[in-house]
C-alpha cells in the first residue's frame, strides 16, 4: 500500500553480500548509541518517514525478516524476489510490481545506514510536487534514495541486470533535492566500509 499521496517506499535487501564475506545486512552496527543489525539502521529513517514500507528480500530470508522485525518492533511488508540472483534490476522490478497502484516509488538500499530521514522526505515531497525523477544531491553528486513517478512504471518493470535504473537516470532530468549530508553516498560493501563508518 502506498502512503497517503500515493508514493510507495521500497528498500532493496536482496543482495548476496559477496564482497562482505557474510550477511552484511545482519552484521551488528552501533550508531547513535544503539547496536542493531546494519539493515535495521538503514530502515529506521524510512519508518520515520513512511507509514508503511516494502522491503525486497531473497527467497532464503526468513531469518533476516525475523531479526529485522525484532530489532525494529515494526511491521514491515516483505516481498520475496525469486530472481534476486539476476541482479538489482530484478529486485527493483519486484518492489514496483508489488506496489502497482502507486503514483510513484521511492527506492532505497538496505546497506546504506547513514541516509538521514530528511533526504527520504525531501525526495518523496519532490515526487508529490510533480517531479518525474528526484534524488538528493550533495556537492553536485547524486545520492540515494531515488524517486520515480509512475511515468516510469513500464521501464522499471522491464529492467534487467545489475545496474538497477541507471539507464533511466542517465537519460532524463532529475529534480535535485540539495542536502549537506554525505550519508546519501555511504553504502556498505566490505568490512572496511563498515569500519570507516
């Protein structure tokens, strides 16, 4: 179900964590005095901004879902992407397919625990104001999350490979939500990334 206003929040959590060496999304992380699984930190600002969120997971993610629900004390809608091994595009399409009635989709990643809620809210509000594409920008660089209006429904559902929606973002104008927070760039791919955070 999309939030009032019709924007659905989708967070992708179906990656295999190959470069990390273990399930990075469940790796303990201490931020702001709280030790939670990495993905729980990533999801907290989404739950502060939206009444409901969809999290796209792999078929073997029962333990992940249980751990995240316990850590956050929240009810999250999990969508299983049977084709998660084919890359990020399959996960993104699964999230959009699960929210077909939305006026737009705000897409985030579960391995980005430093994104502030103001970035999520800013992109959502840009979509509500009529933007077809929107994203937060810091120092003229695009970060996450990225918002798509339903103009892109067919394009998002037909995505393939591991580049996600990069091709869409490279061809059309993106409305900039300017923010002075480099958390919009911080994703965790390796144990070193986590230590630097």
